[in-house]
């Protein structure tokens, strides 16, 4: 039911039914007409985690016609990257490589300031870690433009300009009645998304903006603005590909940065990982006997999602875990033990790489 879903880019979102999200926003499904056109689909595409899109087909047309392209996204530097940020990061990294496209990445500190009340200098410190995470996950710094919103005058100028042609009614329809600061964060985000199409970045182009479901209203606003300013800038309306939320470890539909035990971050130590996974919600039955007889419910298990969404690229391994769990062969304890080791190994490796990338990240964030 549509009523079960709450989509709020400035608050907490709850999605119970993704078909409803597709309908509500008029997204197109990521089906074979899309997948057949992609050489090396990543696990988000293969597994339906990227479930909907707007004009991704047009982005693919542009790629096939060898027209200029860019990838754009942003993340608020309010905290260490958690597994939700990791999905966004992995998506831009994948598209950078797959389409040999330049990545524009906004460190969304103005939004973090106006929405979360965090001072800019504190966010800059966090952003150094976040940007180092991007590099450690595989972003190629040579084909990327990374900036803080607060330092990028062009984004702010665009935001100002855009606000001229948008009425409060339009904003209310998209976001409900909110503080003007939040509306201004939305204009700033539109500035981020249209920045790659300015003359100094080569002019109009197809821009793909990978986002989670809560960001879709911003995409609509930016597409409307692109149309309103088409004459002056030649803007092409941006495309998006939308992924499902990864559930919080306690089973809530989106992780909350306000409850640190509800999410794994890329900075977690092995002890913390053990604790968090130990507490994570499973799809298990009341007794071992019952679980052997009836099997577990992988769809309810956040632990299974750690395999499927985050840490296992091998489809066969994921399918085996799914089948064995569903049939009652694999119990929660064994599954937790297995994935805990996988996560710890991944993070140890990641944190080593990230350490090496900190100096470059610091240089970029502080613009030295
Ligand atoms: N609003 C996004 C968030 O809440 C951050 C963001 C800022 C963004 N600028 C962007 C996302 C541009 C996509 C594109 O995390």
C-alpha cells in the first residue's frame, strides 16, 4: 500500500513496497531492455537493488553515440560512511569505469549545515575520511571533480538563479511545507546536479545521478529547473538510477545515523563488527528444530542482505546462502559467523587502503 511508504529527502524514509515507489514517481523498471545494453552489470544491477530509473536509457543512447557524459552525486559529510553511502560510492565508481565518464562529487556541507546543524569545519574533517573512502573503494581521482558545496561559488550562484523561477507552491508540492533553509538545500543540490553542464566543464551533456529512493524529489526539481533554464544553458535533463535502501541492522527500513549500533560504518573495528552482526535481525524461527523443518526467511534477514547488497560479488555464493538458509540447512549462527569474517576481512583491507589515501583526500577537501 502506498501509505506504508514515507519518502522524505530531509527526514527519515520508510519503504515497504518498491513497486509503489515505482508507481508513485513514474520510474521505469531496470529490466532487460536496460540490462542487455550494459557490458558488465554490477551486482546492484544484476540483483535488482537498482530497481528504477528516469532516462537511464537516454544516458545509454548518449554513451552508444559517443556523446559527452558525466556521473554526479553528493553525500552529506555528517559521519563516517555507512553501508548506505557505500552503495552510492560503489555505484559512481562502477559507472566511472563502465562508461569512462567523469565523476562530479559534492561534499554536501551546506546541506549538512542547514539540515543537520553541523558546523562546516567539523564536516570538512569528516569529509577527508569520506573522500579517502571513495578512493579506497576504487574511485579514480584523475577523472573526478570533488568539491565542498560551501567552497564552490558556481553551485551557489546557480542555486540563487534557479530560485527565481520556482514558486513556493512548486516546492510545497514536492517537499511539503518546510523551512526555507531546506528548500535552499534543494536548490543547492540542483546546482550540484547541473554544474557538470556549465561551459567550463564542456557544456551540456547527459548526466547520470545515482541515488537512493529518498532523493527522487530532488531529481524532479532539478529536471524541472533544467527545463526552465534550457534556453540560457542548453541543459539536458539529468538521468537517475535509484537503489533500494539497505535495512538497518535492527530491521528498520533505513539506517539511522542517530543510532550508531544500527549500522556498520567503514571505520568499524573487528570487535564492533562482531557485536553489531551478533545483534542483527535474522529471518530465523523460534527454535532450531522449527528452522530445520521450515527453513529461514532470507527476505527478512538483514544478515542475508549483508551478502546480497554489500560484501559478496559472487552470485553463486549468494544463491547458495539463500537456498541453504531457506531450506533450513544453514542456521543463523553459522551464517553470522561466516559473514562476520567476510566483513572484518573487507574492512581491514579497506582501512589499510584508506589510510594511504588520506593525504590526497585532505588536499582535495581543503583545496591545497
Ligand atoms: N541530498 C543528498 C543527501 O542527503 C546529498 C547531495 C547533495 C546530493 N548534492 C547532491 C545527492 C547531488 C545527489 C546529487 O545525502
